C-alpha cells in the first residue's frame, strides 16, 4: 500500500506503508455531567466531531547514492507542512483527508530498524 501527502507519493521518498490505523469517524463532542445523588449522567449532546488521528507505519530504504541522514532529512521535509495538506491512501482514493503531521520521528529508530510511525491529525470528515 502507498499514500500521498501534500501531493507527493511516499514511494518517491523510498517509503513503503507497512500498516495504517484509520478511524472510521471521530468522537462526538457530547458532554456527560455527573451530579451527586443522581444515578447515571446527564447528556448534553453535541453532534460535531473531534479531529481524528491516523497512524501510519513506514519502512524506509536508503536510496543509492544518497547519504542516510540526507535521505532522512528529505523525508522530514516532505512531512513538514505549516498548514493542512491532503492525505490520500491508494486503497481508498476517494477519501481525501485534511491532515497535518503532529509527532516527531526518531532518526535512531530509523537507523536501527528501518521503520517509523507518523501520526497525522485530520479533520473528522474526509474533505478537501
């Protein structure tokens, strides 16, 4: 499986998607109030959804003719975006997520295992 982020396929960065965790929907923003001497809770419904987090596990293969750290910096440059960017998985190309990377990536983990995980924070509904 592959994906594209910000218009660039992961394969151009020598990345293969090993696994992804994509929630079907975000949590509602309902509130539950607990009162003393009252069994159960009182529901204050809110039909809007919270953002979702999509986690993607990548396998990194260093390209020939390019140093390891330079290749890793290329991956970091691809993942950095100051604003929401489109995230599209090739197995579901009609779902276009509005996404931003929210975690850091440990270069030593990549050096040791060749794998790393990226967390994308996304709008709760596929948009863009």
